[in-house]
C-alpha cells in the first residue's frame, strides 16, 4: 500500500530531557522519524523540550516547538498548527503518556487529530498489565498453546499487596502501572520490604496500581524487536539475550545480540509468541519490543511485557543489525507496507525480511554510582544506568572485550593478571547483581571456581560462563608463551584482549605490545554490518574491527575527516557532545569532505549509519582509534582528525594520537594542556591581567590547611583530575577540610587536590566562543541562576544574560579573546566566569565543545559546532560570517532586543536512587554535577521562560496554594522579598520556626510547622515531612545550612528535600532559584503561556544582515 | 584449551583458508554453500537436501546448544563438511545430550573452524557456489586443489537415490484421520510428515523409485513430493511420476525439490542459482494474498516461469503463486483446473525446522485442496 495521502501534517512528540531510562535513543529515533516524514512530503511539527537534540534542529521539522511536553502545552501547539495526525511512538514513555492523555481528554477528537503508529486501545493493551495478561492468555491458537504470563494479582492498596504476596509466595515482583524505566518496581523478599516498596510503587503509578507477580528471578531473559505493517506483515528485527538473568532491568544488563543459547525450536516459539502478541495488541504500524523469561532447567516460557513503541532496545537492535527500526516504523506509520520499503543497506532487497548477523553484539551499561555515594548499588528491575556502550565482534569474547573497554572505566576490562581474590569472597560478591559483577565472576574463575559454582551463585547461563573461562585460557596461553609470536597475539586479539590486557599478562606496556603486534603485522580488519550476513553486497560503509583475514574498507579519493565521538553517556558527558559531533559531520560533508565517525554509543544519532559517510562502531581508546586511522589512511587521504567535539573522551586521547602522527585539527594538544594545567593557565591569565580566584595544590592535609589559611574560607576542593566536578566540595572549616583530604580523596603526591578560593554570592557566567587565530566570535553568554558553587551543568541559566550590564559584557569579550588567544584555540572554547562585586574572575576554560553548545545554538539560531568544525579545517570566522553560518556583523554577545529569553534547566535523577535504608538520596545541588539532562524554556520574558523550563523539567510551578519555606541564616535576608511576593499573590506560607520568625518580623504571615526532628506533636500535629508526603504543600523552598557537616538541621533539610522528591513537588534549594521561581509564578499568573516555534523565533534571534 | 589440529579448506578456484579441525579429522569434498540461519544447525546438518554439500555457517557461534534427541530432521548428518568460525566447546541447553563436535566426530563429518567465514561467504557470493575440499591430512593447497577438481559437480547430480528411504513407512495421523497422503521421499525432512500428521493426514513415506501404480494402490487423497538434494533436471523418474499424478487429477503438494519437479512436469525449466538461497530470513510474497511471509530456504536451483501469467498446460492452468522478494526468484507454483486448485508447490520450507512458521498455512491449504477434491470427485 502506498503512503497515505489523506493526511498532510504530522505532529511528532519527542521524549524531553535525558533522564535515566529515557536517553538519546529517542533523539535517534525521533530524528529518523522527522527526516523520513519530511522526505515523504508531510509537514512535520515537532515538540520536544530538550534543546540538546538533533531532532530539534530547525531543519528537521517544519515547525519545531521547544516547549514542555505536557498535555496542556501540546494542546496549544495542536490548536496553533492543526496537524492531521500525531505520531507518539518515537518519544518514549513521555510521548506515549502525553498522547494517551490528549486522547482521553478528548483533545485529539476535538481537533480531528488521528493517532498513528499505535492507537490508544493498542497502547493500553500493551501497557496495562491486566489487559496485556488477557491478550497473552487469549492466544490459544498458537502451535504449542497459549503463552504464559507470570502469575500475578493487581492491587490498589498496600494491604492487598501483602495478601497477594502471601498467595503467590515470596519473593514477589512489584510492577506499578504506567511508569517509565521501571520506577517503583522491584523484588520484595519479605513483608517489611514489600510494604515499603508497595507505597513507593502505588505512588509512582499514575493509576495507583501495582501488580504483584510470581518471581522468575534467575531465569534466562530475552527480547524480540518486532515490526508490523498495516497489511499485517510482521518481522522480527532482532533477538537480544540478557547475560544478566531475570532480576536486573534490561537497561542495566549486559545484553547480547543475537540470542545465543536457544535452539531453533525454542527461538521459533518466542518468535511465534512475539508475532501473535503484536497482532493481538494491535500495534498496527510500527515497532515494539517484547520481553521473555525462559526457565533454564525446563524451558518454560513466560511473556514479561511489551513496549508498544520504539525503545532503547530498538535503538540497540537498529545499531546491532543495520535495520533502522524508527525509520521504517515511521514509513509504516504513514501507510507503507514493509515490502514497499527498500533496505538501504543492500539497496536491492526489501525491508520485509529478518536481519541475520554474522557477528556478535554486546552492550554494557554505564553507571554513575560514584555521583551518589549514599545510593544502594544493587541492580534491580528499576533501571539505574546512565548510559551504555556497544561493541561488535566476530565472536562473543571479542565483542565483550571491546564493549568493556568502550566504557572508559578502568575497573571494567576483565582483570586477567595480578592478585587473585579469595574464591568464596568473589563468589559472594558475584551473587549480588551490581556494576562490576562480571569482573567478580572472572576473579572467581581465577580463584578456581567452577562453571557450576559460578552458575549457582549468579544464574548466568553456563554458555557465557564458559566463554569467560575461554578468555582466561587464552590469557593463560599469552602469559605462558615463551615469546609473543603472531599466533599467540592473534589468538588473544580474536578473544578481545586489548594491548593493555596483553601487556598486563606479559609485564609490557600497551605501547610495547602495539609495536610488537604491528611488527608482526597482527592488525584488525574491518567488516561491514550489512543486515544479511554477506548474502547481498552492502552499500553502506558501517564497519567494525575484528581479527580476521579480509577487510572491507573501500578506497576513496575524497579527503576524509575522522570525528571521534563521546562514547557512552554519563553524567557530565552526554547527548550535547554527540550533537556537536553530528553537526561537524553534517558541515564537513557539505564542505566536500568524506566524514568518518568513530563512536561506541548505540543510543546516539552519530552512530546512525545515515549520519556520516562512514561509520566505525569502535571503542574510543588509543589502540582502537589508531587502528581506525590506519585503515582510513590506507583507504585514501585523511585531512584531519577531530577530538574537540566529543567531550573529555576524545580529548584525553589527543596527545597520544598526535604523537602517533595523526593529523589532529583545531586546538592543539599543547594548547589543551595550557588550558588544563593550572600553572600554565595562570600564566595566560597573568599575561592578560585577568584575575582568577586564588588557589593552591595540596598533597597532604597539612599542606591543604596551610593553603586554606592563606586564601581564606570558604574553599572549593577537588581532585586534580575531574569530569563533571566529580568529588568537588565546598569547605568552610579546617575540620571538614582535613576529613576531605584524608578520607574522601586520599590525596597524595601523584594525586594532589586543588583548593580554590570559593566566591560566595558570585554570579556565574558561562561563555561559548569561537576563535580562528584572528577573530573571536562569542556564541553566547549565559548567566547562571544559581550562584557559583553549583556545578554549571546543574545550574539553570539564561541567555541572553538577564542582569549583566554592557560593561561586564565588554569585559567578558575582552577576557575571552585574551584567553582564546593565549591558549591558542582554533575552534570552540568554553569559559566560566564568576562576577563577584564588580570583579570578573576566570574560573576555568575548556578549549573544546562544551555541554552548552546545543543550547546556545538553539537560543541564538547559529550553529556553533558546524562553524567550529569548519574553522578546524581552516575556514575563518570572516568566511563563515559571509556564508551566513555566523551572524554577519554581530555575535552572540549582542542579542537583538527582539530575541526571546532562553532558560536552560538541568534535570536531576534523584528519584532513581535510594539509600540502602530505602530513603531517597539528598537532592542538594553542589559543585559535583549530578544532572542527566536539560530542558529549555523559551519566551519573550524571563519569567515565563523560567516557568516553562520548570514545567518541562520538574512539573509546573504552582500558581496558588501553600509554600513551605526553610532557609539557611545566610539566605534569610534575600528570601524576604520573594516570600513577600508569594504572600501577596495569595500563597499560604508555612515555615520552620527560625524562618517564620524572620518572615513575621518583616510583615509576612507565616505559619510555623514542626520539623521532622521535632516529631508529631501530642495533639497529632504533623511534621512538615508528613505534610509534603501528603501533598499538602505545593512548593518547597529549602536551602542548605552552609558548613554544617552534621547535625539535626542538616538532617531536617535532607528529610524535607527527599520528601519533596518522593511526592514529586517542586523543590527549590537556592535563594536565586526562589527568586526566579517567583518571577515565573508571577508571569504565569499574569497571562496565558503561549507557544512559538523555533522557525518563528529564528529571524528574531539573529539581527537582519 | 585442547591442542588444535590444523586443517585447510581449498576452493576449486584455488582460494585457500587455513584453520583448525572441527568434528572428525580426515578429508572431504563437496559443493561449498553458505547458510545464513542463526539458529537450527542441528536441523540443517540432518537435512538430506544438504547431501554432498559443504555448508559454511555465516553465524559465527555454532554448537552453543549442543545436540539433542528431538531436533534431527532425518536419521543422520548429511552435509559433506561443515565450516564454522567459533565452535562452542561446551553446550548449554536443558535438552542437550551431547556436544556438536562429538556428534560430528561420531558420524565422521569433517569440518574446519577458525577461518574467516565472512570472507569465504563473500567469495561464494561473488563467484558462485563451487566445489571445495577440507582436509586435516593433506595441508598442501595444491595437492588438495587437484583432488577438489576431480570431485563431481552439483549440476547434473542425481542424488535422490542416495538419500531416499529404502522401504515405505507410515506416519499416522494425529487425532482423527482425515486424509491419506502419498509422500515421495526425495530427501524428506521429518518435520514435514509430522506437520501433515497434525493436520489429520496419514502419511505414507515412499522410496523415490515408487511407481504410479504403487501410489494409486494407496488410494491417496493427495500426493506430496519432498525436498531433496541434486539437480532437478536429472530426476526423470520423479518428473514422469508426477505427470501421471497430475493427469489422474490427484491433488499435489510439493516442497523445494518437489516444487522444481512440479515446474518441470508442467513444462517449465529449472536453472542453477549463482549461490542459492540458504537461510531462514527470506521474504516471500504470496501473490494470492499479497502477504509477505518470512521463510526458510535451502535451494540451489529454481524454476524459470513467467510471473503474473497463466500458462495453459495439459494438466490445467499453471501460474506462479509465490515470489522471493530479495531477487524475484519463483518461490511457488500453482495449478488450477476449472478454477479449482489441484496442485501447488513452494520452493521454500513451510515445515521450517529450522526456520519461521509463517508458511505453516500451506499445510492447511493442502488439506483444503484434498477436501475440495474429495467433495467434487
């Protein structure tokens, strides 16, 4: 059937900010969908609050709304744009829930908008556990009979949950309805655990429903990615097997494609069930994911769940097979049948087939527990990982080795040499699912454990365990070989050992192993991901390395530029860097280069084979990048290698790559060192007469105390190497400093800590700029809303700056230029300043693409990363101004008066983590970055823009109701005015006694409520925590008490903030945040919030040439 | 890790791969073909259609689930040799009773592992299926090449006699018996009569030399010709037999080789594909419904018949019913007389094993055709 002509415009809903469980895989799918729909001639309207996405680039849709994804805001967009159809299966649970809400409230009917991809009924049959259970049970026509689901009971209150668990027998699984990424779900082993979890789960479910289910802990877990068209053709795109057995969320599991431990009969049974389920649920047009558990002893199959939409697994499956699920799903959603859609990889065969793999794909999760030191790190059915890396090899061992080194976590690659653990200890540790369990398994084997023992401890399928034993056998051969000859090296490489691992086994450095390997000509070849195991010729150069005979890299004449991506998402390095890499690829491809992307993150747009001319799905390590370069250098001229756009990951490789002779372009590694070395950078600042906060480096507590005495408290302390501010703290006294130095960071000569003067009450300013050696172009100046001290990645900020005067802007321009010149930047630089009093201090400079590049680009309608890539390849700012890529005469420091205010707000993952006691972790912002994503609010005025940013990230600010306030003494003075405004707007003010006292003295009527430490009164008067949990408060304002490292006051604050997170109530933790919130509330109360597309804003953002 | 025995693989055009022995040691020759299924090696190895062929598995990990007592498609392994990249040392499956290498060694099947199977596959794709030798005895490529060149080619090979049953046997109907089917074993897979039996058919599996009289003596409701190895153009007896069946108006169903025989009996020709279809992911369109099914294929030859045209034959109107969407190869034929279906065949494997079950409806179609014939006879 050809595409539908009865619809002409389609609204696509994105997934909003990156959060745990919903990351840039939805930018990948949404970008594909938008691209396809536009190619098909539809008018595409997009809503997504996340500015760091490629899909929200104005060229991917006809009307792009960077607006909060709430039913109210989407209705306004529908009212304005009047789309014929709504595609909600590309934007994760956020989009699906929004679409269901719009359908149920009658909005879609009112405006005549058809839901395409999946109907509301299908979505509910797939997602509502009771309905899904009935669907599965109804499939009695299947050969082999109706599939089973786990026995379960739906409950609406805690007592019922307990009763159900008694009937099914402990342990039981709790699954709240309609939550994303498994929020509130998990295993309960006893009644105490059960009651605590049931409360959270019931609360997390928008329908207050929790399913209590029999345990299938330890069973084998599989997933199928299924596609269906409107003629009822169904194909299975990919099977995925979880190495971690049932009990660990698939997002937190090591997963493998294809499934490796099923016979054909068993696989076909899953396939039959998968097809029957998608038909019965009625996802008519698009993709979905179905999960199964298989009892390893009997083969009994249980259908776990389905997602009636594209998912993280479908992104993985797309990358793993070369079958672009989202792209095909979008085509199918507008009426094409699978046999009408060509397979782009072969060009000659249709999409109505099932990819077959002649390689193995391994995905490993990346966690961030180091950011949440109090969080419990046992893995459960509630997803906790923040990113993932994927690797492709010709066998499991090779793919696993590559995947583990792709994580860029020194603890991840299997430790094959060195001290041997105690066997029982290793087995005990391996029995608990956690980040690093696989390492424990390997150490257990090294300590002499058998496959049977490890299986007993972990329930990991013996096939995988046997493969790990094989890796150890290979390691043994490497260690014991009289000399490293080509045969031994090749054997090691074929089982995924890195040069570093081989070096560990032989007492050699990785460089020595590499030299020897190269001398013996043991080099990888590059194979192609082609969907068909070489049955047909592939046209798409999507490559992976392996140690085999024949390479498939074709020669070329065009000069190539290698772009190194950013690897797995983590806190501090996420989608923003992928955005810059993708932009570089687009700009350089347009400029006539052959772009070659190297990356290992399956969630991203950069690893879409459509993005660059060539794609190498490879780890971003020195070894792997050097080999890719060698392969491309053999294929044709290489004009440059770009390391500055992918964040720290490629930047860390710069020096090594340069010394290996790679033609790095842009800012040189020497210049990068200048910016990163405090001494060298200090010289640059001194030469330009720019002040920086005083600082020092300490290798011991006594040194630290001495430095602190010199520069004065408060001080900002951190380890000398940091990413995303890891380990940073603000310290106010000697005792805390001593503790920090001696216990927290274990400072030493080789690992000193940095101590900076902390500027209290300073305004932090972030600048992104381009420099070509001659000219400076300020991309944007962002004024932070939280004071300096909150990590810039976690702080909300506004562009244009809302309070800075012309004089400060001039100073910023002069200073930025001096730094860019002094450091030697060619391309992008990000500088953080602090304005304290009238003095502008330089905090730090990063000569690379920063996290804020996409935000600035969206807010100013100038694509900085594209410009940067061209500058790196030799273009000048003058050229780019003339070409219209940059503004002709002005830059981002002088935003036209017509331009909107853009507010960026960070999104924190606090609701994902719990302490081992089951409390939520503290929500305080600090110098350590903890946010996973960001949103943008865009409006003519700051107040509404800020309000939108809050709606998009945390839920709307209240316009009436009750505010609870408790602020630190140092904040009380600044809190008076905003609290007065809230009172004037009619808010009822609740406060702790100290704060209430101050407010009353200033004429604000505040009612005192009990602190948690005071407990419920004899008359039953509740504490503030109880009130928050009972949703009797609409806004919480709680700023931390500086410097107190313990004590009941701090504990009270923690309790209040945790309760706000659990109750999902907006919680402001800084006075500046309070002021902004009040501005937002006032603006919202004044008038209706309007929406406006980027395409409409565009001309207003850039001055007329 | 056990010490490895070196092995060598030489193609008739001289391309050589060095690897390690897998399964039995020794020397073997056959036609090199690649199979792209990621599951079902036990079914593949025991499929008689692979007789005299050296199968290259494109899926790298083979042997993961070992060998069990239920999944054999015939009484033995038929492949002439097996080429895999990464055999699993130990199986993991609750049904496994032994490992694949043990089973190969027990049946004397010579294999090679550790070679670049993708390079070999690409070579076969570009140059076409060709003769090959594997040896653990003679590691000199030149010497092995001369032996390869002496081995017989697949074109012109009549292999049905090698794989067919010597004696007729009966698979009873499961449940109520509705039909009697005479099934000519040209290399039949056990899943085929098993599925027929599930559809109420009593299946008489007959040797390939069976005569028309022997068939009519069974008074069958339908006749079935199975899959099998070799060049269909050499199967003169089977073609002749089928013409008698068609002339008698007995409903006919054919799979794979049985489809090629059907084509030849109807007056079409067959030809050898460059490298064949061997996989379980092949899209086929049923031209009657427009639906696409994902099917299991194992064929090196195909029928040459015009698509979209009804051809008058002495047995009725013949037409192409199914087409492979990857390369537009004829994947199914049908014969109608007075608008009623009297015979059909598919080039692929509705019985799957290994493979998807999408085409299972064809057994219903066979049953319906027989019922229709009986009602109108």
